[in-house]
C-alpha cells in the first residue's frame, strides 16, 4: 500500500454540541459484533488504510488495510477453532504495539472468545493471576516475554489449550508454542456465528492500587459505546491518521487504538516497542508521518512542553489534540497552545466505561475542565444516596443508568458480586471520582474519593494544588496527598511530591518559592506545607500515580540547609 494522503485543512463541519447531544439516539442491532460490523464493513474498500506501524526507531513503516485486518482476523479465529477454542473461552494477550495484536483481538471477537489484553510491565506473578483467576485457555505473547509467561504457567498450575508466539527466534518455534505465522495455513473465509451484543467480549484488569486487580467484564456493547469516543471526544473522521500514545494492555488502547478510531473509519498510527519515552521522537513521528489527530496522557504533554517546540511550529499536520488518563493541568494546555496554536481537549472515563465526559467537538473549551457528558451518556454529580448536587457542590461523578444500561459501561466486576453492587446503586454507576459542576454544567475534577484532603476544617482537592505547582517551570511532575501532622495541630497536612524539570535542583529557596506560588495561584490554606523531591513517582502499570502509596510514606523529609539571598534558579 502507498502511504495515506495527509490532510492539510480541517474537515469537521461546525457542530452544535447542544443539538447533537439532545438529538442523539442509538440504533444498534442485537447481534452487533465489532469485528464483523465495523472492520469488515470498512474492508469493502480494499485500499482503505486501517493501521500504520513503525518500529522503535520510527522506521520500517508497515501499512495494513481494513481488508487485510479482516482476512488476518478470520484466519486467527480459524487457528483458535482448530485447537478447540470456542465462544466464551478466555485468552490473555501480552504483546507490544505490533500489528499482530489487532489480528488476534479481532479474531477473538469473531469467534466469541473473551480477550484479556495485558500490559507488558506485568511480572510472572501478575501473569499467573491473570491466567488462573479467569481460567484462561489461550495465551498470546512474543519472544521477549515468553520466559515470564512460561514461569507464570508453571506457577499457576493450569494447562493452556494453545500458546501462540509472535515473532519467534528466526522462525524456529519454541517447544509447545504455535507460531503466529501458522494462521496463513487457514482460510480467510468465515461464516458469521450467532452472537449477541450482550455476549462477553473483553476483560480489563484494572490498575489494582491495592490487592489484586479487578476484572472489568465488557460485552460487545462496549465497542458500540466508543462511537462517541471516536466521533465526539476525539473528533475523528474517515480521513484522519490518529495516534494515541498507549500500550496495548491499557484500556486507553481500546479507546484510541482500536474501537474509537475504527468505529468512524479513521486510520491508526502506532510505534512498536516504545521503550523509554523520548519526547523528541514523538514530535518527529508527528511530523514525518503527517499525523492529524493526537491523544496522550498528561505526563506525555508535560514532557513535550519541556522540549524546544519552536522548530516544529509550522511543520506538523495536527488539527486536533486530546488528553485522557488523569486530569490535564491548564498551564500545560496554554504552553501547547503557544507552541502550535492548538488546544488540548481533555476527556474522562475509566476502564469500566467509555469517554463519558469530554470537551467535545463544537463545545466551548474551559481550560482545566473535563467538559460535558458525551452523547448517549447522562452523567451527574451526586451524593451517596443519589441526590444530585447543586452547582459548585462537590459530589461523586456518576453515570445515570435509566431504563437501559448505557452502551460502553462494563457489565460487572467479574467474580466479585459485592464490589459490583458497591459501585451500582440508587440508579447510578458510581465512578469513585469527586467533582463539581459549574453554572454551565461543566465538570471540574477534584480527586478520587480517598484522595481528597481534609485539613484544618478545609476540604482540599489535590488536583487544584497539582495544577498550580505544574505551572512553575521547575516542576516536571507532581502528586499531592494528605499526611498526618507530626505536631498534631492540624490533623492532616498537604504534602507535595515533586519531580523536577531538567536543570533544576532541590533547595530550601525553591521550596519556599513553590509554596508562595501555590498560595498566590489558589488560596493560602491550600499550599503544601511539606515538599519532598523525587526522581520519579510510584505508578500503576497503566501509568497512574499511586497516591495511596505516597500517603503511606508520611514522614516529612529532612529540611534543606537554610540559604539566603536571591531567587531559586535552574542550575
């Protein structure tokens, strides 16, 4: 295939959010299956680009059409069926961002196998849990991770029906493993089996900040729900080449690398085996391949704005940029706007949902807000009894269930009835995230239920303090938590853990400067009385900061020697 023709002009018509939200209605067949009804639909045009993959160095571009993905997925389904795998069986996928991941995911959907994509950062113990708990019958991995998988299988004690290896050592299969290339022995002709939109399709293992991760079970309606992610939150069209920075094991990959873009016929860009993050590499990829739409977590944008972006200002083909995963600080949006004259449109959801809040196409953007509910989703701020909160009153972000369960919401936490019941009551799905709405209905994130800080009678949302800190040029990344006051006078103190930007060093003067900055930006009572500098922050395998772990480390750091004179400066 030839490379796609890049877009030089915005192609989205002006859209009125109020109108399309009000008039939106689902019209989905009861037997919907994403692989058949979306991928095979676009495959009717045999030249339509679906996927552009490059290697770790950004070289060796591989172009795949929807037609090729359709054939490969049918052949993968046939391979599984030949080994006795059937509808409802579970399969673990432990792969980097490689094209084979798409063939495997789509082939499983066609056969009715429940896919369980998993991050490559998991340990052998993690893998064993992910095999044993759902009683997996299939595992798909690559040569880099086969050792960990073998160790996990031995530890779990379960027997796998089929183990599939992607990219074996020079074509020599490992003992007991079936080479992925064996799919070419099977016919791409496949009769569509009987399926239901309510059949299980996918399990995400959530972050698991404490104990074992939960298993969020999604049906085929989850893929349907991502129509609003692709069309309204991301603002994609059939002519876009879209890049979401995400590993395949994260739910964000479903949002921006599979369901969201392909629901609207956009092509997907991905960089294989990303390795260590290189912000300059990201900018070079955006430029070289003419990517039109881009989505990344806030951490990526924070690192990008720390680089010299001036050389790229007129060389990118970007028309729309998005962020998700954690709230995006307004200061980062402003820096990106200065560099490229492009806003960053934040959106919100969980592994359990699709994008239920977003700064959608056709909306007025308010920096720092999660936006408004996406079409088909009735999202509110409520208390624990389901009472809706007034503007500026803090509560829990909750998805109204109504008469029909919203498309995109998980069916349940599989094998955990108590946990499923705990988050679904009074007619709502409770996200566990705190927020308030302003007079225009926009949502403003405060923090997780257990992250909100109560100090000296005040309730302090960590995100507001973090947003103030991140505006300072010395701060690359930060997390704010509440810790016990060693003197006992205030009960709980606000403490900030900070990763400094390149060229800055910790000092007493810098600590004082940051504290004053927060006082002036937010309110005096919100400033961090304790600041600890770190080389990195603890995170889950999905990249989210583990504030719970930071709270447990509640001893204040040793003070820096007193210094006098001058302001804190980069070194």
